[in-house]
C-alpha cells in the first residue's frame, strides 16, 4: 500500500508526501519549511517521521524549503548531479546529499523510486515512478511534451499525478507577456489540458484508480475545465479524477 498527500501544487510551490507506512518521503519541497510543517499537521501527519526528500529539479517552486527541512530533521536529499549543481546556492547546507541518476532505480526503505527524463527548462528535470511491492504510482509534472519515454514509465500505475497546467485558449487570450506564453507552450514548458488528456489516453488501464491533476495555473486554467477535458480520457472506466490545490493540503489517498 502507498499513501499520498498533495501538500501543495502550482507555481507558488509544490510538495508531495508519499509513504508505505514505514518509509515516508517528500517529493519536492517548494514552500517554506514552516508552511510545509503546517500542511503536514493539517492532515495529522508528522514531519519528524520523514526519511528523505527527493528533488525533481531546481526551480524554486520545488526546492524552496528543501535545505531548511533537511537540516531541521536531518534528512538526506536525493538529487541528481546537474540539479544539485544548479540548486546549491538555493539549498544552502543540507544534512546529507545522495545522488541518483535518471533511468536508474534506487530504494529508500520499502519504496523503489525510478527517475525518468522529462522535457522541461531545467538542468536535468525528472519525473518519478514509486513502487511498493506490486503497487505503483507515477509523477509527471513540469514537462512541455509527453514523450514515449514518459508514457513507457507511467504505464501500469494505480495512481498518477499528471500536469494539467493551462487551457490553451485561456493562456493565449490571458494577461501573460508573449515571451512567457511562448515558454509555457514550448517543448520545455508545461502540459496543457489537452496534452494531459492525450497522455492519459496512452497510459490509462483497468487498474488505474486515481488521477490527480497537478501544477494547474491559477491564471490560465480552470479546475472544472481541466476535469472536463482530461476526463475525456477516462470516459469508459471508473478511475477517480481530482485536482490538486495550491493553497491547502489535499486528502490522503491510499492505493
């Protein structure tokens, strides 16, 4: 069994709690340490029981609280070499650094974590699958395109955390400057609702129990619109579809 809680998701900060009941990790910590602790407590979770922090890439909305949490709770930080080089000044001192390599699985307690390359404007950005026994979940946020490699890794998951960053029309007609719109829509930007739907069509299967739409823009998307568009990929099965929130911790999901 794996328990998952979306502590935060969006451009203001991202953090995902994952536990098998014995081993507990944070995937990214893009809020202040104080705010992450507050969100832990809001779901009756104890940050002192964390075993590690795993970092996907160096953007501030994914690593803001990593250094403080690592020092405060004496947590190892699992990070790849290029991301570490780009993030060193933001992280400050950490309790311990453990390097991983994209494409090579590693274990933290009972959790087997497999990092895979994603297309994003960071040094060496990765998504993850996390497995405990036969239970597998996948995380694919902050990617401009869903490559066949991404689809390959996300197949067979019982829970998926997928980016649905923007509605194409809302972005095009919205207030962002042209250069930012171009960056978001590029191959190293963020997935639209439609791209997320197409990715889900590729990897959906009968044992997929829950899909969480993540990293949703508060300016260029709408939860109901995202659910409607991405939900087209799930019209013939009973998979639950929900939206992660930026401002409060989500429910604890068990798979």
